C-alpha cells in the first residue's frame, strides 16, 4: 500500500469526497421532500441519484485509504431545496456542473503529475458527472415543457 502521494492530489481527492457527500445529502433530502409532496416517482429518482453519488464517495474513500489517508469530508453546507420541482432541478444542475468543473481540474492536475491511478479515477468520475449534468439539463427542459430556455 502506498504511504504517500502528491499533497495536491490528496487535496483534490478530499475536495471530491466533500462534493460527493454534499451531493448525497442534497439528493437524499430532496427525495424526502418529494415523498412528502406525494411525488413517489421523483422521490425514487432522487434516491437513485443519492446512491450513485454514494458510490462515487466510496471510490474516493477507497483511493484515500489505499494512500494511507483517513477519508474526511469538510463541513457540508445545507442541502439546496426548493418549493417546486423546477427549483430542485435547477439546484441539482448547478451541483452537477460544479462536479464537472471539479473533476476536470482534478484530472488536469493528476495528468500533470503523471499520476495514472488518480487520473483514471478522476476521468471515470468526470464522465459520470458529465452524464449526470446532461440528465439534469434534460429533466429541466422537460419540466419547462414549453421550450423555455434553461
């Protein structure tokens, strides 16, 4: 098991873990809110998203532990909720866009460091988050339904 890594790479891993735990919290809270609204389909969709983000967090934790670092997310801000489905979707699209930027920057750093293992992880997570970002945008467009620009 490696015992050290570039401190900046470790920083990217920890930032990514914080982001993923924030996403889990947000999607799970939104799932509860949707269930309270009586929208079980939306609640199930948000729950599925929370589980996907939890899988990302688990992968990041695994990488940190392999590097001999105890995983720890920073303090999480409150979940972004809303009064309507559209407000929830806007918050989620913003969250996914933040993830895309984070993983693109982390990937660029790992490549500059020639850290193949970290680059592979960040590339996989970037691809997932780009897909999530597009899914959120599609949901927003469907919710707008009238061709309103989102």
